[in-house]
């Protein structure tokens, strides 16, 4: 490759990765009711970019060599299975290692991060493999087209598993959790495998696909993703309204809070609480209280008693703040993880 081609390749790959990171940041920001700690989102993205490809390649290579699986089956079924398992592992780790995961929207955010991290590395691998002797335009188009199409598949498939993992988290019975998680993984693999199968059929036909058909398919794919995201956000708003209404009955805080916290626009305004620092902490405490209550109600009796202690502590802190008590130090760094 000439120096100019190397420079164009590096620029295209940098732009591609930057776009993927920007999408993850946008999805994280849109989750306005209960944003996940940014360090966890970054960690899952890095899992998808660094660890997941290693496990996926190792799994595919071992199974392919051991069973003599052909390239078509590998691309259509074995590859998607191991890739989705590897990406899903990063989301599952958050569930076991952190208390921040508690609803389907969280799963969608982490699934998106893992999927797009994997897509960033896949872009690099495919680009390096196909860049030798290619023209500048070919290198740029290969990276950017993969970013718009293949990366979207990774994001949608992994986010599908993450969303169903969130549903599983809210299920009371262990068998229900296993069913929802298994169904989410199966659907993620099916989406990925269907995409790969379509690409193989087009290669076999050796006919160009009309541009309009691509736009329709990609539009439906991304429409499904956005529809799920906003449906989950509406569900979060409903949870806030229901759970906080119960707290008003318990006299934890005044009724006007119900008009502020479930509304993002009202919550970020300064009228309802004078101190910006305290307003930020109080909004997070109220949001956490609502989602923890919602999760505790769906836990088995033994687990719910222990988890309920956090709900009691949150009530005490919120009641103290609204009651004007200053025995509790209000500090974002000490009281809550950075979001």
C-alpha cells in the first residue's frame, strides 16, 4: 500500500470507530430516567471490542476443526452463535458484578455497547484483510458500508438479548428468567444468522441488490431497534409514576414530586429545587428508589428481604432531604456512582 492509501485506510477506520462510539454515547444519553454508570458502558464496549472477538474466533475454530463444518454453515449458524454468546457474556457480567442492572432498557444499552464494540474490531479485521492493493475509495467504502450495515446487525442482535435479559431480571421465578434469557439469545442468533444467510444468497446470485431494497431493510431493522428503545423508556416512565405514587401515600415526600421526576424536561429545570447539586442527587435517589422497589417486588421472598434494606435506606435519605435535615452529607461522589 502507498502512504496515501495507508492514510486513507487509517482515517476511514478512525471515522468508523468514532461513529460507533458516538452511537453508544447517544443511546446512553437517551436513557434519561436511569442512566447507567459510564464506566460500565465503556467497560462493556471494550469487552465487545477486545474479549468477545477472541472467544468467538476460538469457539468457531475449535468447533469447525473438530466437526469439519463447512464455510456456509460456519457463516450462517456457527459464527452467529459464538459471536452472540461472546457479546452476551459482557452484558451478563454486569448483572452479576454490579447492582446497576435492573430493567430492559439497561440491557439494551449494554447490549448496544457490546455489539458496537465487536463491530469496531470486526471492521478492523475485515479492512486489514481486504485492504492489500485496494484503492482508496474501496478501503473507505468497505469501512463505512460495514459501519452502516454490519455494525447495525451486531447492535440490534446484542441489544435484543440485553432487552430480554432485562425482562428476565424482573421475573420472579428462576425458570422464567432462564426462559426469557434463552429466548433473547435465540432471537439474537436468529437475527444475526438471517443477515449472514441473506448476504450469502446475494453473493451466490452474483446480482447487485437495488439500493432501495437496502434502505427498506436497514430502515426496518433500525426502526425495530428504536421502537424497542422508546417502548422501554415509556415503561420506565410508568414505573416511576406508579412506584413514586406509593411513596407519596407513605408520606416520604410531597405530591408535587410526581409531576417533576417522571418528566425529564421538568426534572432538569431549577424551579423545583434551588441547589443544582442537591437537585441532581435527589433526582437520582428518587429514580433509584422507584426502580429498586420495582425490582424487589419481583424477587423471591428470600432475596427480596435483603434487597429491601436498600429501599428502606433510600426512603430515609429522601425523607431527610425533604424534611430539611442535614445529618446526611449530600455528595454525588460519596452517595452515588458517577453516571
